[in-house]
């Protein structure tokens, strides 16, 4: 993020809520990490594994999955097949997550996960496309657009963390009120989400509103 963009977002926050302006100022510039290094199927698998888990638990289970794949001299997503169900379950994955990983493998084999094709889509188009794969919902599609394809204008409505952070900063609002705040940051709503996650990480105390 450039200093100019950070200042622009701080100005937007000032128009929306002075406490939000202060929070963004305290946090400073943020970046959107990218997960393209290992390919889209692996990225999706990592997101699926981490769903509804703490960061520490998700990291631990993913490390066990990686170690198991290496020990079998295999690769992702080829490892995610029926004969390896028991091994994946021993890593700590639920049956539903094992099924979702298998669906990712099948989607990759059928050509549904071609990055060049998905990159040409808008986020709503991409989300609809990805959700045809069993086990992938809107939240996973949002994370994929943000952190694999680098889309800076995605607001992850299904993420409890971004709403919890906004509520801590600006106070309780209706869902429509929260969405109105997020939409004020278009076309950089993804960056607002990153700010909110960072806020939860650092939780610097703000003065009373």
C-alpha cells in the first residue's frame, strides 16, 4: 500500500466515523498477502482446512496435512482422493472437509480451476463459479478473490471478525449500517477488511467515543 492510498482511506474513514479514522491511523499501512505461490487448488485446500478454527489450530492441522502428503511422496491436490480419506482424517479433518478437498481435486482435474479463466471474471462471477464446487461457500470465494487474485474491492460479509472489529470501533450498528460503512471504502473494501483483522490482532485501546 502506498502512503497516498493510506491517506485516502484515512480521509474516507474520517467522513464515516472519527474513531474509525483514528484506528486506521494507528494501524498504519497494510498489505494484502498473496497465496499464489503454490497454486489455486492448494490455496483453496488451505482455506477449507482453516474454516471455523482458531489460527493456531488451523496452522497445526495444515502442517499435519503437508507432512502426510510428503510422507506418502504425493502432491496436492492429487492426494485428496478416496484411498487417503483415513490419513486425512487422522490429520484432524472432519468428514465434510475431506469431502471438500476431494471436490477441489475433481474440479482441478476437470479444468474448473484454471487461474487465467477465473482472473478474467468479476468477483461475483468468480464466486458463483467457485461455489459450484462442493464445500466452497461465499466466504471461501471471498478469501480467494482477495488473497489469491488480489481483488482489492471485496467485502467479506460472512466474516464475523470484520464486523466485530467495526463494532468495537464505531459502536453497534444495524447490518445495513455496517454495510454502508464498508461500501464507503469502494473500490478498496478488501483493504478495509484487512485493517479490521489487523485491529483485532493489535487491539490498541482507543479513547471513549
